[in-house]
């Protein structure tokens, strides 16, 4: 059997408030194969975002081991992690988090500034990324001049600019109306299917989860359910039912 | 360097705040440059000595309020190295009223010897002969003519405050000096002696023009030793030291100015640091996102610090340019005041400008270092959590 692209082994994550320890993830194990599209669901405080942060290397487990693409992320130094993230991870946030003083072009260029690329090479990459999200004609617009859906598409262009293998998305449709949310989900499906990106997405929305191939339910820091769609996609009904079961 | 455009974009993110922060650096920087220029002017070598004037001033050892015998002038004249000697009496008095705007130095002098000792002064209107031949005549500095619009032949009335007389003078000449500090009025000593015979044998100061710099230095000791055991011991000093003595009457001016400068720098640092901290606080999430994308802590540190530095450098450049623009006008304004001799030493001193620029850079670095370090050190997760 092939080595999984992401392997989470016995991961415990505790936060400390004064002398009180709060266990957010409690001995979690999870494997994700390359090219998969995984939805993480669960009630608030279940540890979804914490798990996403650990996989993306912006936080470290208290104990346990996380391997991404064969690299032990939990053993890396702060500086090594930063470099690794810039080459291997694309982030998509709920509130887009574009830099307001930069144009769409400049926002997408940001992660490329960390790469050893010439200005011409960066330009090529930025234009390619913007064309993938169908916003090539809005490259000189500032975030305030774009709609929420367009802002999120620019954020996705920024996430794919360095051509990372893994995209992590935290509630990517959580701040969008249904139509814009649908467009973003279609785009993410395309990135997964056409460009082979492995996607791990945190969501509360069963319709968003239904775009994934696999549904992982967390509750109180432990894995409650792990459903892999037999037909390639999770149905909305299954996602809604799973969400309801966990929240009971 | 590839992050520099981002630094500039952040500097211009809130233009009003950036401009106000720059203003909070520019204005104190002007004051610091001004004080630095004053301090430097105080330390300048004697301009009269460097122009070959070699003048020294003798007064009573106790102070300017005590008079010395006029016979001292003749004794000094006979010393080796003394080329010419003249006597000054501070008349003071009031012109028009007692307001400070109508204050200017007024002396009773011996015109013949005065012109020998102050041979750098040139009569630019009227003539020395007219002054010499008119006992009620006076010469006035070119700066006073500019201030009051006097012309040769005009009458000037001075009402004594030290001496209980009123002197009515006629302008017989206008003089100017190379350093542009001609802001005094000189009239015949005989006028005063005739009106107040009791003062005839005394004088306030004796000015000696020496043969050369070595003679001037030597004569300072020789003169004071000559009179040290008399009833009227003297203190002799260079013209520059004598003029600076008036400034020192204000107390330890250098210490005072330096202390004020230090306080101003401290206040500016606090203001700028507060602004930078506010700027960094507002961008906690944005900085967390940059770090998520792979920006190293050191890059974030450099960017936030760079922002503070750019603001300080722009403010520093603007402050120095403004100071360079206003300094000549300030000097012109002071030349016609009792601080004229001091103002003549004022320049755009490169070392003062360098210190001003260094202060601006220092303010930028100190103000930015704490917010920059905090921004770089904050955990990404904490930063992203502030989205909500």
C-alpha cells in the first residue's frame, strides 16, 4: 500500500491557560492520500481548525507526529516550517485575508516574492493563477473594488501561485452568499480534479462537504466518523446526517 | 529589496497618520537643529581673530557694573603688542519707549580711537569727519538704519536710565561691518563727560587692538597682572569670549539646550513608538497571514522596522530641508538684535545637520524596534484568531 500524503499519528494538542491544560486534539490518527479532497466537519471547538493548522505547519502538536509529503512537519524548526509552507502549502481563509493596500496582482505575487524567481517569472505565474480563477481582467483592482466571491478567488489564486501540492481551506465559503459559495466550490473541485491538488477543507456547510470525496468528523478532539464516498462524492444528505449525528 | 514596495505601500496606507507622525518628527527636529546651531555657534572660533582683528577687552574684575579708571587706557597703549586702544561706556537709556523691540546697544566712545580699534567698520553713509567734528553727533549701525529708517542728519533722543540725562544726537554716519552685525549706536564720550563731570575719569571697558594673535594672547595676562594689586583689578578676555559672556549670564546655556534637546528626542520617540505600535496592532492578522504564506520572522521584523525607518527618514529629510530654508532668514533677523554678534557665527553646520539626521534615523529605529519584534514574535495561530 502506498504511503499516505498526509499522516497524522497519535497527535495530541493541548493549550495552556495559566495552569489549566485544555486538550483540543486527543490522540488523533488520520491518513490522507495524495489528490484526495477531504472535508473536516464537527461542532465548534471540536479541533477542526487546530488539525488544519497542524497539517499546514503553522502550529505544532504537543505530542505525536505529522508527516506531509514524506516530511516530518512536527520536527521542523520555525524557520524551516516557514520555508516549507511557502513551497508546499496554499492557504484559503474564510475572510480571504487579502492585503488591502495591494492590488489583486500584488496579492497573488506575495508568496512568489519568497521564491527565487525573476520579475518576469513571477508575472507569468501571477497571470496564470489569475486566469485559473477567471480574474485576469481584475488584476489591477484593489480588494475593496471586488465582491466577496471575487476576493476569495483572488485568495485562491494566491494559494495556488507557487503551485503547492496541498491546499488547506478554513471555511472557504463561510462568508459568501450561496451563488458565490457555489462558484468557489466548483473552483476547488476543479483544482482537485484537473490540477491534482490535495485539499483539506474545514466546513460547517453540508453542501460544501458534499463536494469532497471523504468526510472526517471530529468531536471533542477525537475522530468520530470517517466516510469515504463510494461514488466519488459525499452526498449532501450523508454530510447533513453526519453533521447532525455529531452535534447531538 | 523586493519587499521595499510593500513597505512603502504600508507607509502610505494611512496617509493622514503618516503625515502627522512625520510632523511630530519634523517640528522637534527643527528645534533640535536650531539648538544645535546655537551650541555650535557658541563654540565657533573667534571670527574677529580669524579675520585678523585681534581685539581684546578689559573690564573691572568684579563685573561690568563696576567702572575702571580711564588712565588704564594710556597704560595699556604703552604695552608691547598694543596697536590701538579705545574706551567704551555703556549708556543704555531708552529710545522711544522701554519695550524690548526698541532696545539696541548704545555706547559713549572716543571717536578717533574707536575708528582705529574697529578698523573693520566702514562708514557707508555720511563720514567719519562729520562725526568727529560734531560733539553731538553719532554713528549708527546699518541694521538700525534698516530697522528705523534713519538717514544722515536725523535727530535721535536717548533718555538715560543709568545716567540721569537726556542726550540729543544727530546721525553723522552709518557704519557697517563685514559680518553684518552692525546694530549699535556710538556717540561722543565728551558729550557724556560734559553733562556728568563726575564720570569723566572712569570707563566701563577698554578695547585694545593688538598687533597679532600672539600679542593678543599675551596681553590678556600682561594687562590683568599689571592691575592685579590696584584698587581696580581687571579681567581681560578676547572679543569673542567677552561677547559670549553675555550669553553665559543666562546660566549654563549648553547644558540647558542639551537637556531640552534630549527631552524633545525622548518625547518624539514616545510619539513615534506609539504610532508604530498602533500600526502594528492593527495589522496583527495581516502579519499572521504573511507568516502563513512563508514570510520568516526576520522578514516581518525588517518590514515593520523598515516602515518606521522610512517614515523617520522622510521626516528627517523634510526637517533638514526646512531648517536649511529658514536658517538664513533667522540669522538675518537676529543680526539686527543684541544677539547680532552671536548670530554672525551661525551657519548651516554640516555636523549639526548630520546629528539631526542621525536623530531622525535613531527615532525611527527605536520607535520601530519593539512593535517590529512583537509582530515577528507573535504566534501565527494567535494572529489568525484575531480575525473574529
